[in-house]
């Protein structure tokens, strides 16, 4: 296409301009999508390891609270509180705490992540999605106060934790 002169004498090569806009949009989308899937990257390697270890321990605390409620005295409020903590963490895009330079190193302690977590391009995303699904469902079921359903969902959520640990967490 010929450049079209405009009254001000600028060259308006429409295709060229559109190409530039497209490139910009594609680049912006790529950045946008990455940050949507992964969250924002902040922190040094040892911070990222410490934060993820903290997040897992906080989920373990909350799982322990739900377990105590389904096996012992049930309090609807306590299960909701614990499920909401898990909900916040599973929706926090903590995948951002797994930058490649965090494959080894120390947070609160030496990381237990296996190298496979970084080599495998598919499974970590899948197991993380599984956690997201069951964690969101857990909060919904907790809000109903239906103890039988809470027990079932608690089991599914525990399986979602285990699915990842079996593959990607080193034994101690
Ligand atoms: C996507 C994978 C994945 C999922 C899902 C997952 N974990 Fe983990 N978990 C890990 C990895 C990897 C580590 C080791 C982290 C490290 O040391 O850097 C870990 C570590 C832990 C630790 C020990 C931390 C330490 O200091 O040794 C606990 C406790 C834990 N997870 C609990 C949970 C609970 C509870 C759930 C489910 C609600 C869960 N995890 C879901 C991957 C996962």
C-alpha cells in the first residue's frame, strides 16, 4: 500500500501503523497474560522460598482446623474462617514464587521443591489448578454449613495438596 499524504504532509502508511499497533497489543497481552497466570514477581530468591513455605504452612494450619472441626466439635464459623484463609492463598497466584532461580536455596529452611517442578511445563500448572478448584469449592461448601458435604470436600482438597506433593516435593 502507498503511503497516503495527509494535509499536514505526514506520511500515513496505514498498514505500517496498524502493524505497530498490533505488535504493541500482542506484547502487552503477552505481559498481561503472564502476570494473570503467574502473578507479579517480587522478592529475592530466598524471599520467594520463605513466602511460599509460609503460605503452605498457613494452609496446613487451616487444614488442621477444618479437620478438627469435622472430626471433633463442629463450628460452622471456624470452618468458614479456615476455608477463607485457604481461599485467599489458592487465589493468590503464588506460582510467581517459583522463579527459576528458586530451584535450590534456603527460605526458612532448605527448599523441598524437586527439580521436576521446573522441568515439567504442564503438570505443575495442572496440579495448581486442581488446588484452585478444590480450594474455591471448599469455601463455598463451608458457607453452606452442610457437615457431610464439608467432609467430602475436605477430602478432595487434601487430595489436591497430595497430588502435587507426591510429584514435586522432596521427602524430609
Ligand atoms: C502445586 C504444588 C503444590 C500444591 C497444590 C500444594 N503444595 Fe505444599 N508444597 C509444595 C512444594 C513444592 C513444597 C516445598 C516448598 C519449598 O520448600 O520451597 C511444599 C511444601 C509444603 C509444606 C512444608 C513446608 C516446609 O517448610 O517444609 C506444607 C506443610 C505444605 N506444603 C502443605 C500444603 C497443603 C496443606 C496444601 C493444600 C491445601 C498444599 N501444600 C498444596 C507444593 C504444593
